[in-house]
C-alpha cells in the first residue's frame, strides 16, 4: 500500500449528509472480485440519469473538480452496508483523503486499510471549507499527516486529531497483512520452535 505522508490536492465537495455506501458504489457493481476498476462507478446514480446521460449539476461531473484527490462531505459519511467496495471505489477514482464531521464506524476503519485518510472536523470547520471550495475554482488543500495539520497556502491552518496507531498505518503504507509481516522473523522462529517440539 502506498504510504500517505503529505497530499496537496484539489478539493471536490459532495454537500450531502448520510452519504451511504450504496450511493458510493451501487450494489449492481459488487460482482467484481478485484479491487481496481470501481472508480468509474463512484456515485454512479448521482453522476448519470436513468438514460445514461451525465448529470451536469453533480459536482464530480463539473470540469473544475476533475482530478480532485480530497473529498469534502457532511456528517455520517459512509453509512449503510459495510461493503469494502466503497473505499475501493473512492481510492480508484483518485481520492486519498475525505473530510467530514463524522463517519460510519466500519467505513472509517476500512479507509485506513485501503490507504485513505478520513479526517473528522467540526461542523463549523467543514462549513468554512465548503465556503472556500465553492468560492474559489481550483481550491486545494495540503494535508500534512506527519504534523496532523491542514493548510491551504494562505491563512487557513486546521490541526486535526488522529489515533497514533492509525496514523502510523498510513505513514508506513501498511495494511493488516503488512502489519503482520513486520513480525515475520518472530513468527518464523515460533513456527520452527513448535515444529521442533512436535518432532521431539
């Protein structure tokens, strides 16, 4: 998994509360077994109408937000079913960071396992970021995970909190398997000891 240390990225706003995982990646696209290729279906039913026409009013369809890597949204992001395809789709589309006032627990945990940084800020801070993003085309944020601070190259500076274990997970680019493999020599030694004991 690619380490996350700093990200300087264009911000795309999805100004909705309770964005559930079925909206993030609808159930008809869950038949794929690989992690890649889901980005094209992200927010599918919000990006296209029933005839397959692009819905120009949805922000991710607007030219000003193409190439965004920071997703800004509202409270309870990622609620609904626990499908891990949701962070797969977000990551495959190009987002590495999501900023919202709150996240559904399972979705929040799945983000770290897939190299995405979910940041919780206050409602007031998120309101301010929406105002800045809407007011300025090409609005970017620098997400500094090492120092746990968000800046915009101007006067904005927002410290954020994150559990240290999860922070190290992202800084080192580790998933659950990678974390286990850090102890590979100890595991190998233990297995050898057990095998020797069994053959004694």
